[in-house]
């Protein structure tokens, strides 16, 4: 999780930032999936011989979060492609310098 966070904070390349964000999201997914499993628990199907059940809600929520993550990454890649066409680079500092040199009217 911290590796993804570090990449987002420390890197200036927008593609690397998206990769770091994806790593961070995946670590959060794994955290929630691990918390949803109970040792000795079974699927939540009612039966007389089972007394401990695992909660399926975290797994269902993570499936939704994975879909949102893929969509977010796709939009981010689309934005980076548009930024690259407009500025000729995906480096954050180079983009900032170009904006300072040529401010919008």
C-alpha cells in the first residue's frame, strides 16, 4: 500500500502516478477481502451443522470497487493521452513550466 502511495507522491511522470494509484487501490482491495474472511467460517448458507459464517458483503463491495478502479484508470489514461498531445510530455514539472511560460489569456 505504501509503495503505491510513495509512487503517487514522489514521481512526476503521470503514467507512473496512475500505476502507483492502481497499486494503492489493489492493496486496499486485498485488505478488505482479508478482513471479510473468518477463520473456520463457511459460506453463508444456513445449515444445522454450521454455526460460524463468513460475511460476503466485503467481497461484493470489492467487486464493485474493482469495476470503479478499472474505469478510473481508463479515464486517467485518456486524460494523460490528451495531456501528452497538448503539451508533448507527461512529466508534471515540464507541464507546469510550459503553463508558467505561456499563461492562458
